[in-house]
C-alpha cells in the first residue's frame, strides 16, 4: 500500500474517482436537504442552512474527506 502512495499514477486515479464522486455527493446533499428551497429559488435559506456562520467549513470538509477516502479505497482496490 505504501509503495502505491508514492506513485503519481495512483494520485491521478484517486482524483479521477474522487472528483466526480465529490460532485455527486454535493449535489445529492443539497437536493436531499434543500430541494424545495432550491427549486423555488430561496437561495438565501439554502445559504443560511448550509453556508452561513462558518457552516461552509463542515459542509465542504466532510464531502472532500469522504470523496478522498472513497477515491483512495477504490483506486487501491483496482491497482493490484
């Protein structure tokens, strides 16, 4: 496992998997928690619920962390 972490190809593959997963998780999260506000155009409510008062840190950090863990897991499993 450690030798794989040193390879550039490993991290390229992690990014190829993690970035689309990150986008999907972010969209799903926003739609699941705020779909009615998004579709009705109440972006102030969406902002208050997810991004105001430093809530954006938790919002983005969890998605980036989960996406990286998923990307590393899948890439490690595929690169044998």
